[in-house]
């Protein structure tokens, strides 16, 4: 049984056929999974949605005042994440195509044996709500990842599969001295010390092919003033992951640490 949090799935069902509204409400609520509110017109449904939220909407196509596709278009503008199922007796192919083009989650034709029909409708409601929850979770993950990248104190950049820079975190400006967005579209390897490029290219290929276990590498990177600094870097292949779709590279400077080690080594020799 699918619940949203600790409550049943709430559904707003819109249809001008009063007898079908009543029968549908009985069948669907008998499962114990759904709470169904019914309404006879799309304009009335829009009024209700201004004051109450639902987990899904079921809508007929042929209705007075506003048909199901017109209703769907408004829903997609106002409530882009809300699952919508078109449930209608019309079986014209162009209506089905138009419904999906305008963002319907499912389309179901009325008719047939009631028990089987409402079992199918129940399945589509559950499926649409599950898909909505998945989309919402992915969206929240994308936001958290973006916030992490933007607020990271280390230099974080995203490279496309060819190694071009498609995103640089704000830390790039104060760490390397380049103006914001200056490096976008450029090949990251062009700013690596010539003596380290082969190592970096090899490591990038391993990341792109997902054969790198996450081992950090060290190299020298050129600042805006032409001076190279030592950095350590790790990368993660998130190509195909919505909201990122690239190789995420995190770098932090190590030249101060190296200078401190060298000074310590020198002092040890003197003593």
C-alpha cells in the first residue's frame, strides 16, 4: 500500500458525469489507499487547488467551460510537479498525443469491466505519485549538490566529456585570480604545467572511463598572473546525472604545505 508520509494519497477527480464521480470515489476509496475529492468542472477544480494541495489529479477530457487539455495546460504552468491523469471516453489518437505533449502523466480510456478499469486507474495513480516523489527527490539532490559546489572553499569545477570547463565555483577567482566565467568553454588541460599534462590527461581518461578508484593526483596549475601553484585534486564522473552531467573536479592548493615540508627538511639538515 502506497502512502505519502503517514497519510493516504489525496486525489482531485474532475468530471461532469456525476454518477461516474460517485462510483469512482467508492471504488478507489475502498482500497484504503486513496482519499478522493470530486468536482464537476475544471474552473471549479482550479479554485479548489488555490486553497488545497493534492497528490494527483484525474481529469475527464470532454467537459463544459474547459476541456481536459485546456485544464492540463493551466495545471502544468501553475503546478508543474503535480501528477495528472487524463481519464476519458474519447479514444482519438490526436487527443492522446496532445495530452502527453502537454505533460499528462498517464492517459486511460473509460469503459470495460469496472473492477479491472478501476484497478488500472489505481495503479496509474500510485505510479504517477511515485514518479513525482522520485522527480522531487532528484531535484532536491541537484539543489544540494549545486549548493555544495557553489559554497565549497576548494576550487570545484565541472568538465564535459572532452575536458572543457562548463562550470567553475566562485573560489576560482580568489584562488587563481581569473575573472568570473573567464575559463568557461576552455580546455582545463591548457592551464596545467606542460610537465604535468600527460599525468593529468591519463587521470582524466580513467575518470571518464570510470576506471579510477578515486585516487588524488598532484600537479601544477597556472594562475592568472602566469605563476604555477601546486594543487591536489580528486574527480568524480557524474556524466548523465541530471543537474550536473559532467566530471566534477575538486582542487586545493598544496604549495604552502610543500614549502613548510621543505623548510622543515632544510632545518633538519642544518641541525
